[in-house]
């Protein structure tokens, strides 16, 4: 028992160290483009988003590895188990944007109090990252969330994603749209038995949560952009690259 416990402690320490080291690496890389203060705040906003997923995974009893940060990609949490049904997948999916929105609101409040251009820029980036992730395309968080309502919403997501791509020319969003094409055939497949058998009440609850969070994010982004100085070209580039894959590795059964 003690021998196994020793290994578990070592693995836990390594996982935490891996998260810390990849966070520091991301900060160092971003800092070369747009400075240390913005880089540190930007990576912390991604960390808050990932902690939302981690808390939801723990609450749902799904084991997962510690988050790993990838410069100009974002961060991923690899699930070591699959959600029981579409409701659990939606809860895990919305956990990241929900806590990420709280982090962005915190930056916006701090910006309003201090009139700090840095905090305004971080608030704008935080709202944009989470708003991008709410696009209902798999493997983005939005794709995971809307599956419990109707998988056909993914088609709407592709239209929205296409419009956003032509407005932003985000290379990461292009890759997501490309990879997401493999998901579309599942619209016509029955999927795992019982996976989408979710009570109507839960579908309504998740629908209200999803569209309510979208409204908050859109309002927050508009307020931040209105009060903030224009994001510099490197800062906006970081958002366009990173907002695509601040998400979970692993998928629910289809």
C-alpha cells in the first residue's frame, strides 16, 4: 500500500509540475510577442477556464489529467473516462466557459476601478476566448453543450463558425471547422444507446444556461471593447490563434 501511495504522490507531483512548466513556457513565448504583464494575465485566464472544466469533471466523477498548456494553441485536459450521457458532457463542456466568464468579469471590474488599459485588454481577451469556445461546433465547448439539446444545432454552428472565420481569418478556427467535418456523419447515426435520452427539463435547463451565458459574454465583450484601447495586432493575433483549442481532449461516445 505504501509503495503504491508513493507512486501516486510522485505522479500527482509530476502532473502539477507539468502544468506549471507548460504555463511558464506559454507565458515566456507570449511575452516575446506582447510583453510579460499581458502574457501572464492571458495564460491565467486560460488556466481559470481549464479549472472550470476540471471542477466539472471532478463533480461528475470523471478522472482527468492535469491541464497542459500549448503556446498559441491554448490548453487541454485529457479525460481518462467518458461522460455517461449527453447531459454530463454538456455540464463538463459549460464548466470552462462559465468559470472563464467569471475570470473575464473580474478583469473588467478591476479595469473599471483602476482604469488600467492592461486590465481592459485582458477583459476583452477573456470574453473573446470564451465566446469563441461557445460556438456550437465539436470539439469546441459549445459543440459539447448543445448536443444535449439537439445535435442538429451543430449545422447552425458550422454556419456561425464559417461567418466568424471569414470575419477573423482565425487559422485555429479553420482547423476546428475542418476537423469537425468528421463529426457531421454522426447526425445520421443512432449513436450509443441511451446517450441522448435526457429528460426535457434538463434540455431546457442547459439551453437557458447556454444562451444566457452567450448573452453575458457578448455584453462583456462589447463593454470591454468600448472602454478599452484597441488591442494591439499581436494581442489580437494571440486571441485568434488560442481561442480555438482552450478545450477538452477526448469526446463523449457518438
